[in-house]
């Protein structure tokens, strides 16, 4: 818990000092939401500590909490963690915060910090209160599915590229929560895999949007970007973004597909209706991703944009290098390689994930 | 017992009184003696701390009027340390006229603190309360050039004397009902009695005086003006020393003196007694303090309202009762006192450099003195309850004790109110830090952005206090275990 809370305040300063769009509002909103979640978690931990008399996670997992306690303590604890994971409807800090944060901040935020919430939800909330989890899992699944579809639909209407990516993060985290709600080996393992995979993909998306595009063109507005024909000006960035979009959409061969399919198979066993609705969500995800891709990189050069040798001039005022720097290329390549590797050979990670999930006792106590 | 033995037992208080008189005399000798007076005062406090360490472990005089126990010795040392830091604070800023008198009054207030802490008898408690109170009223009104200081002093005095009058009346009622004034004796006599209406009135009236001292709502209305208008060292002392001693005394009174009537504040099983009264005070303080602090634009006023809220949190520990509750409350209030002195130290710097202490005056502090900005960050975040700072562990102890106090987590409602309050408080503490780190200062002239280089001693003190908070956060047991041991 100590380290969970430690994360909150540096995020505030990162965003408020180094951020961009609406940074102060975004920073404060993010911090307050995270701290609110933290307070819920604190309440849950206190109750667990006081009842069981120990703070050790193993001992707590073995302690038999009364099911009455579990039925109210579990939602409190889980919702507290899930706020950080972007559960609907407490997700609104995520797009604002991501858009306001500097690039590195967004990459960390979406890539890692959101996973803290779901990881803690799995390791603490679900492990300690299995009966509570069983009672509430259909609500978890409901909220997760709503999150997937709602966030994807909203992303379709966004004008700022970073907002699109922020909402896509919420949607992907919805997948994670759905996998956790399924409550069986496949679902939970898929959720953990998706945590990893989305971390990589989100980092990649933000890297392109923030560093490669924003630093050079000083705008993230999709309509403005559409006029710039960036695929000619920044070919490497376009290539990266295509790969990232494909991974985000869940195209086979990338890690997103491996994770999502595992989650969906696991969920099919427990909540088949959720799988149908998520299918619709996946279509929406593809829609908004392709829209963002087309508008940001493959639009036709509009009038009023300076042309030079047939390519739009990027950064008219700034001193950024015209071509993507080697450092950016290396970073992007590392991320792309990772998502490809896990996508083509998910056993790489699943071999480690599945035994660990198996070891979690709570799966034995609930028969799914 | 012989007079010499008696003198040995009261040696700390005696030393501080002698130092106060000495400082008074030195202050009269020549004009620019502020530094000498401060040095003498500080030296006197250090000697007194040494005297406390040489006291025997246990002693009791005159039916509890003066009690020497590990708890009282520990808190006498803490109060003197807080006075020591306050004296260092007086040396910053512009040189004050009448420095000798000011320091003498600070030292006399410290004597009041020590008498409060060391007593388990109602009359002596009242004397200590009055000595402390009168000294603080004068300290609050000390700045004759500032009308707000006079306002602060007057409001504090009017409120304070009324509350002390209530307390005295309540004490007399309790004496009437029980026939003694020693706390342990009262509890023994009252153990067999039922709660008669007059006794209930007496208990509540006694509590009123202490609720005023700790700035619990709805007895907190003096706090914003006193914290904002009084000279900074006075405000720092009010915020720290007087709070710590008041909580020690309040705890002793309710947990020892009124022990038979503690009642219960559990949600579904409320029983009449002082416990529900304190629980209501706590909840009200937390809510009022946090909500009103949201609207503040002056840092000192904000600290005052946050003081109200923190009094609420500490009261939760007292409501929980027992050894654990008392020690959690004392740990929290000690941590809080250290934090507030440090925060006021930073405010003193900002005030002397920019002439005010609104948010706009704090803007740009990060670039002028990163060290001070960092220290302020530590203080604000500790108050908000962010780990791994001491404030978080204080809250953790308080809340876990409160939940453990009742078999069915009956105090959960109080803990939830407190958690809600903590959530709100993060906002206004972050606003202060935002002003320091993020906002651009209004005047962008180069000379206003000069780094703060002088007043090395104060800077060292502030950073020492920040380090203490950090240290206590990483190893809270150092203090918490000591307090718990002192209580057993």
C-alpha cells in the first residue's frame, strides 16, 4: 500500500509541471481520483488487518473472513484498486490525465500505472476475499464490458489524438477487468497477459503520438494532422503507428490478439453474453483505431500547408530534427519487437503466467 | 518530604522559570540583545531537558498534583523540544522589539505545558491550562504594529477565557459529585455512581474547555484568526506545543478520570458517556476543517483549518480508548506538532522575503530555494497522509486502533468519515504545493527571484524537522513504541 500511494504524488508533479493540454486540471483530477481509490483501498486493508490481525498477504489469503465481511469489503477494496485501472464509470481521469501528461508521463501512466490497479485487484482483493469475488464478479464483468464498449464508442468521436489513445487504454483495461471477472484459469491468465501486452502497446502508441508527432507538429488535433500527410514526412513514424494500431486492434500475430482471445475464451465459460457484447466492442476498437491512423498519417495534404519538395514541412518553428532520431527508433523498435514476439509465441509469457495463477489459492476455492 | 527532594522533582519546571526570568532581565539591559536572549532561552531549555532525564522514574506529589512517570517525562521533553524550535523561529524575520519579554513569555508558556502534562489532578490541570492560555494570549497579540495580531489575541482571549470558565464550572460540578479532585480518586468514587444529569453536565462542560484548546469544531472559531494574525512563532507554538499538551491532558482526564463513563460510540450500540461526545466532535471537526480549508487562499488560514481537521483525527484515537488508542493519538499529535512547526518555519521565510503568506506569495518558491520547497512538500504530504511519511503511519495507527476497539468494527463510521476527510485534504495540500512548484511568480523581476541565502540556522532547523518527519515515516516505531511503553 505504501508504494501504491507513493506513486500518486510524483504523477501530480510530472503532469502539472511538464504536461501540456490543461495540465493543471488533468493533474489534479488524476491525483484526486487515484487518492480516492487509495482511500477505499486503505479502508479495505484496515478492515482486513483488524479482522485477521496480520498484514502478511499469505496469512491473509489463508484466513477465513466471514462472508458477510467479504461481501462488503471486497467491492470496497476492488473498486479502490480498479479506479486506478480505469473501471467504468470511474475512468474519466484517464483520458484527461493522459492527454495532459508529457509523453514519457503518458507512457508510464498508461503502460504501467494502470496495471498497478488491476494487478493489486488480482493479488490483494480477489485473493483475500474469494467469496466476495464470487458474489460480485458478474457486476465486475458488467462494468468491464460497458467500459470496453463505451470507451471505444467515445474514442470514435475524439478530435485529439492523445484522447483517442487515452480512451483506447480504458477500453483495453476493460478487457483486463473482464478477464479477471471470468474467474477461471484462462480468464485470469489472459488478463495478466493483456496487462503486459497493453502496457507495451500503449507505450508504443503514446511514443508515436507524443514524441514523434506532437514534438514536431505541435498539434494533436486529428483534423489538422489530416492535412499534413505525415506518412510522407515521417515514414518511420507512420510505420510504427501502423504496427501499433494493428496490435491495438487485436490483429493476430501481435500480443494483443493472444491476450484478448485468451480472455474471451475464459469469459465464454462463465459469461457468454459478455463475449457477444465484447465482440461488438472489438469492432468499435478497430473503427476508432483505423480512423485515428488514417487521419493522423494518411490524410491528403490540404491547402494552407507549406509544401516543400512534395512533402509537408513539419516543425516550422521548432528546432526538432526532421527525421526520427536514432533514440526514438530504438525505443519504438524495442516495443514493436516485444509485441510481435509475444504475439507470435505467447507461450513465452504464458508459461510463466499460468503456473503463477494456478498457485493463487482462490481459484481453487471457487469452482468454475 | 524535604524541600530539597521536592525541588529535585520539580527541577525542570524550576529551571525553565529561572531561564524565563533571566531572559527577562537580559532583555532589559541593552537594545540589541535578541540573539543573546534567544541563546540563553535555548540553553535553559536544554538544561531543563537534561534535568527531566535525571528525574526518578516514578513519583507522585500532593495527591496527583505533580506526577512523574515515563509518559510525563517523555512529553515534557517533547514540549520543550517544540519550544526550542519555536525559539529558533523567533530569530528569523525582522528583529522584534521586546525580544526578552517575548521569549520570557514563551518560556512561561512552556512551564504551563509542563505543568499540564505532569499533573493528574483537576485543579493543577486548570492552573496549567490558565498559565498556558494567558501566555499564549499575550504571545498572539504581541505584534503591536499589526492590527491583525491584536485581533488574533483578542479573539483567542475571549474564546479562551469563556471556555476556561466552562471548564472550571464543569470541574467544580465533578468535584461536587465525587468529592475529590485527583483523577484516579475521581474514577474510583464514580465507578459506583450512576450518570446523574448534573454529572453529565459537569463532564461535558469540562470537555468544552479542552475542545477549545485543541481547536475541535464547533469550538474552533478562534483558530483561523489566531493562526493568521499572530506573529509566526506564536502561531507555531499554539499549533504545536499547546495541542500536544492538551491532548495528553484530555486523554488522561477521559481515560483515567472519567473512565467509568466512557460509553460507546459504536454505530449500532451507542451508549451514553463521553465517548460519543468526543466522536461527534471528531466527526464534526474533520468535516468542517476539511471543507472550509478548501476555500482558503491564505496558507496560514489553511493551516488553521487543517489543524481543526487533524484535531478530529486525533480525537478518533481517544474515542477508541485504551492504551493503544491513547498512544496512537499521542503519536499522531506529536508528528503533527513537528510538521506544523516546520511548516510555519517555511511560512516565516516566505513572509519575510515577500511580505505576505497567501498562495501568490508562495509562487516560485521552488526556484528560489529548492530546499525550502522540498521541506514544505514533505510537511504538506505528511499532513495529507501520503506514505512513507510519518503522517501516514500516524493515521494508520489511529484507524486500525479505532477499528480494533470494538468487536464488530463499530467505529467504522468514524474511520470512514476520517478517510473521506483525508481525501479532501489532499486537494488543498496539493494546491499549496502547486503554488510552490508549478505557478509562476507574479513579479518576474530578477531581484525577487533571488535565492534565499541568509538565515542558515532557520533553514537548518526546517530541514532538520523535515528529516525527522521522513525518518519517523520510515521507522515509526522509534516514537510509537516509546509512547506505548510509557503508557504501560
